[in-house]
C-alpha cells in the first residue's frame, strides 16, 4: 500500500499535537473515578444518609458493594464510552472538512486507501490504550477503596469483559467514520452515534438487543454476569457492521472528488 508509513506518521503527529485526544482520555479516566466514588459512598451508610437523595440514588444504582459489582459498572462505563470513541473518530475522519484541507489531502501522492488505513490504525491503537487506561486505573482504585470479594478470577473476568466491550466499540465505529466523511464534518457522525444508541435502547426493550449491533455490547455484559450468552450470530453481526462501514468509508474516500 503506497505511502502507508508516511500516512501513519502524519496521523500520529496530528494526534500527538492536538488536545482532543487528551480531553477524550480525561473522559475515559472519569469512568473508573466515578464508579469508585459511588463505591466510597455506599461503604459509608451514615454518610450516604446524610447525602439524602444522592445517597439513595447511589444505592439504587450500585446495589451491593463488592468487586463484582464494581467491575460490572466499569464494563457498563466502557460500553457508554462508544460516545467518546465516536468523538475521536469524528475528529480524525472529519477534521479535514472542518479545516477545509480535504482537497489538499485528496491531491496528495499518497494512496487514498493508505490514508484511511492509517486513520483506522491510529484510532484502534488509541482506543485500545483507553481500554487499558480504564482497566488499570479501575483495578488500582478498587484496591485503594478496599472493596470486598477481591480475587484473581474476578479481576481477570472483569478485565476480559472490559476488553471485549472495548474491542466491540472499536469495530462498531466504522459506520460513524463513513458518516463523518459523507456528512463532511463532525456533527453528522456524532448524531448518527446518538441515534444508534437510542435504537439500541429500543431493541433491548423489545427483546432483540442481541441482534442490533449497537446493543450487542450490553447483551455481552449481561451474558458474562449471568444472563443468556451471546450466540455466534451476534458476533457475526458485529463483524458485518464493521466490514460494511469500512468498505463504505474506503469507497467514499476513493471517489469523493469524482463524478
């Protein structure tokens, strides 16, 4: 693929010199901090009662105070993190339109497929780094809070769940990248992601969450925590969604300036 190394270096420099990835990393770091905060509240019933309705809400949300509940909440946080992934992808794939440099990008001697591939590689590596950040920070904070029920099995199962959901979120981002290119900016991609999450909620309510791609990560978590495990069909839907979005993105970028 012509110019892939140059495209990768360019994407790395753009990502390193921008503040957007830093702000998104802060957003991911807030997930385990928030969950640990709820756990601290629930470990102190007297303090929770003094907080009034806030303490009641925390109790309803958290339930028992142990490592299993803590890890499950972290997994749900990573699932919601698809919005942060969408923000990162929208920035990476839509910034040329916002900066009005898309014509310059299309005129480069670098292969267009190499440009898209470089963006996907940098996005995937960054997103995996965020999953590692949440896992490491989450385990560290859980240890600091001194939650009961700590065991290697619970931690390994929790980290594998977080990693599984994180990988699904990465695969599901390709339709959003297509919308970012076709919509020529950030907002269409974010709007698309919000719409998909809303439809995911509806699909869960009517009992078809395991067949709607953006609801499958939640079904995956439920399967790990005692619900019905996902079938091969659900994983196939994830892969097909990723493939369709990627093919659409490559095709659009290849012929964007041609009639």
